[in-house]
C-alpha cells in the first residue's frame, strides 16, 4: 500500500478545492498524511491523519522551516508527497508539485507579486521530481529540463441540452478574469436580449450589481451546477486559465458556452461559440450564434477528466 503526503497549504480558490476533491475521490487508501491551512478541507479529510498549519502563503515554499522535527521525520517515512497550490518544499522523499496558477509564468513582470512568485516557482521546479499540470498548454510553459506529467484529458459525452433560457457567468474581481470587459459585455447583452442574466459573484465588489441581473453569492459546487442548469448559455471571459473548469461544468450541464478563442480551450464543438478576446462585437456575435443553436435535444460535448494515478 502506497503512503502519501498531500500538501494542501495555499489551496484557496474554488478551482483548487475542486482539484483536491478530484484527487481524494480517486484515492483508494486511507493512508494519507494531510498538511492544510484551509478549514474548508476539514470535511473532506476527517478520515485521514492530518496537521493544520497556519502560516502566510508566501512562506509555503519553505514550509519545512516551520515544521517541527517530529512532523518532518514523519513526512520522510512516506513514499512521496504531492504539493497542491503551486509550491513545494524540500523533503527526502519523491516530490510532485501541481501548477495551477500560470500568471507568474506568462506574465512574471506584470506585478511585483508575479515576479516574486516566478522566483518561487523556479525554486519549486528545482526541488520537485515531477511537475504536474492539467493540460498541454501549461506543460509548454514548464522549462524542458523538468519532467512534467499531464493529468487532464478530454472525453466526449452525450448529454441532454438545457431547455431553459438565459445567460449565466461567474464574476471575479481579478484582472486575469477580465472583469471590466465582462461588466460591459453583460450590459450590452441586457440591452439586446430579454433573457435573464445571472451573475455568480465571487468578489466583494458590488460594481457588478445591476437591476437587470440576478446576483448570486456563496454557492458551493453542487449549487453552482444547479444554477447552470437553469440557463442556456454560459459566458467566460478570462485571458489565462489552466483548465477553466466552469466551461466544462456548463457543457456537462447542457449549456452552450461563449468563450474567448485562446489556448486553454483548444476545442471545436457544436456547443462552443468562440470570440476574439477583448472584442465586444465578436462576443455579442458569439452570443447571437449560441441563441440560434438551442434546438437540440441531445448533444455530444467535451468533458474534462483527471487521472491521479501517479505510479
């Protein structure tokens, strides 16, 4: 039986939590040792041996400096460690690190934060035996001298198309998510169409609020899926993604998706409508095409899966 340490320190985003849950759902042993600093995980790891660590995220690459001798010795008795949340720390056992935030790799000089993270990434690459990525476009960003393992794959699934009408989107006040463009696009859509517009707001910023929008907050993943199913078109506006999980969740929920024509969804499908990134006219046209193509009862759509068998 394989003994594994999983380092969840630094996993904060809903996408990161989903990936961890994917791993745990495929894990067939209870012989895990879990390091975590996000109390949201307590529900999922209650059957495993675990240690709660409360430190600032910037210290996570050097987490072993904050661990007591007993904990470090215990870690080194396991077969390998998986570091979620982009950073790893040095151990005496085999080490895997999952990269989920690609901004420090594609835009290292866009901010002081990304510059520092880029340096920490380089350190993590050096002390990791393998770098885990979810899709091929991320693997291309990892320097070739490091071993990468792609865990994500696409399969086609026949699903029933949603017979509800309306647009739905996820809003986050993050420059990479292109919030300014997203807000203006939603206002354009609300002036052109009678269909409802629902915004799942992940931000504390209230600028997205509009009398024509339904605003939802604090949804878990299951609630989000149910919201998707009440609509016909999902709109995504991010510039960079490792996967863009909501896109695939919307497709599996029977929706059309309107997405920018970028590397993270390098797919063609009858339920996918692409637009030129940052171009309002192109995005509106994609929404038009989506509305025109709502007459199917069933459709074949791409679904994203992960295989966490690392051995």
